[in-house]
C-alpha cells in the first residue's frame, strides 16, 4: 500500500489493484479516485468532476510499499467512486430466522447501494424450501439444472447468475456455516454443470456471526471463501487492520441488536464491502 499526502493534509492511501490502475482510497478504505501512471507523474481522474489532476511522484516506482508522493491538485472532498456501470450484488442470508444474519446481509446491501450505487438482490433462507443435493447426477447428465424444484431453483439460481458479486452471510453453527448455506453451496453444482462458466470471475465475500466472540466466525468465512475458489469465483477479504478474511460479528445471541452493537464487526463489514465492489468494478471494466 502506497501512502500519499494531499495538499489539504489529508492522508490517503493508494492501492495498486490491477497492473495499470491505482485506486486512491480515503482513510476508511473507500475509493475516491482512480489513477494511471504516466512517466514520472501519477495522473488522477476524479470521478465526480472528471478532471485530470497531476500528482508529483517523489520516487519513480510507485509499486514500492510506503512510497510517499505529494499531490498538487485537491483530491479531497466528497468524491464518490465511478458509477457508470453499476456492480450487481447478491446478498444471501443463510439463517433459518429473520434475525442477526438477515440484518447484516440487508445492511451490507444497503451500504453497497447507497455508497457505491450498486444494484442489489436479496435471498433469505428464512421460511424457504431448500432441498439437499442428493447426488443423483441429473444436473451432470442432462445439463438442465437441478432435479429439485424448490426456492433455490425458482428464486436463487436466477439471482446467482445475474450478480457480479455475492455476499454470503451465515450464522455460526457448530463452529462453521449453517446447514442452509451448505445446502445452497451444494446445489450450485447444478449451476456449474449446466454452464461451466456460470460463476466464473464473480467476486465473493463472507459474513459470519456467532453467539460467542470466538465461536467459529473465521472457519465459517473460510468455508465460504473456499466455496468461491472451487467455483472459479474470486474471493475477497477486507484486508489487514480491521477485516482480514471478511466480516466477522459477535451477536451475543441477541440477534440484530447484538451485531449492530459490534463496532469492530461493522468496520470489518465496511472494509470487506469496499474490496468486493472495487474488485467487481475493475473486472467489469476489463
Ligand atoms: C445449532 C446451532 C449451533 C450454534 N453453534 C454456534 C457456534 O458454534 N459458535 C457460536 O459462536 N455460536 C453458535 N450458535 C449461535 C448462533 O451462531 C448465533 O446465535 C447467531 O447470532 C444466530 O444468527 P441468526 O440470528 O441470524 O439466526 C449456534 C446456534 C445454533 C442454533
């Protein structure tokens, strides 16, 4: 991560996300501008004003961690990330109840919609008919989807293929994901059997909340990230100093009230959402 200083004394950081483009992030890790490197100068496009701002480089190689550069133009203010081609985000709540997990996934969708202008869809396991995969291989033999006709095939499959990015939220059950989320994951075999590229390069993150402070949130998130890898999706966490593998919450078994009081959890959620949307945006631009 490269540190830059602006002429308004505001410290922001620049992240080299993909080879040629650098995102300038504010201190809450939200992207406020995009830059490309032109010789010794960093040319910065402010999304709101569409104005080119020249930023002097102190050192030629901005790839090095900790390089300090000074900004001649003002890149501060309330700039929003680019919104030309909105990212489509699907949120899945894997709790059989309408409580903590549902609150968190809905909150995540609210944030990506309001902050990043994302389009959103939502699916909750609450009250839904979710059939287990029975390994009948109907999907592999026929390539016509799943033999089960339930709420996953009717409602969730179309949302899955529509989305550029997924948020899977789970309560922690026995130190890992809920049975509802595992069922949804297993049923994705039919999606990929029908179209090998159906999930390719979609971006995904995980949210886990447990009644205990260290009740298995990390293993649950890692199970979600592993699922993304297996299905050729791109898993993201929220980065060090606040989020690491993803969004982890301690509900104290108090439902939405419990998780909304978990300020560290909320920080991990915002940081991970920023990574999710940035990554999905860059992939859409490619
Ligand atoms: C079957 C079951 C197993 C659970 N196992 C764990 C666990 O291993 N670790 C933990 O921290 N909480 C565990 N819990 C508590 C839930 O993770 C916690 O109450 C969570 O906030 C529920 O989310 P919800 O309100 O969205 O349903 C378990 C709850 C149930 C019903």
